[in-house]
C-alpha cells in the first residue's frame, strides 16, 4: 500500500521529492502516513477533502483482497 499512496501523491504535488510515506503494521491493521511539503498540502487534501477521500477509497479497494484494514493519514 505504501507504494500505491506514494505514486498517487507524487503525481499530485509540485515537489515530488518531498513526499514521504511510512507504513506501520499493528495486528490486523496497517497505518499509512503521508507527508508532503506544506505548499502541496492543499493539492493532496483537495476541496472539502475530496482528493484525500478518493485516495483512501483507492487504497481501501486495493487492500480488499487482504484481511487487513488500511488507514491513510495525511500528516503535516
């Protein structure tokens, strides 16, 4: 899931070198944290959070084959 979030985020932002994605597993859930440059934060979140919701939907669909719950967080 880390690679998927990284590819999506890098295609959205103006500073793809500053995209950092970390993945942490705990039990039956996976936490994916996305960090981008502060100037690109609005591009990743989108109006009323639509792009962030779309990223989460894509990751949820991709993780449906595994039995793990994947949570995507956008951190500053």
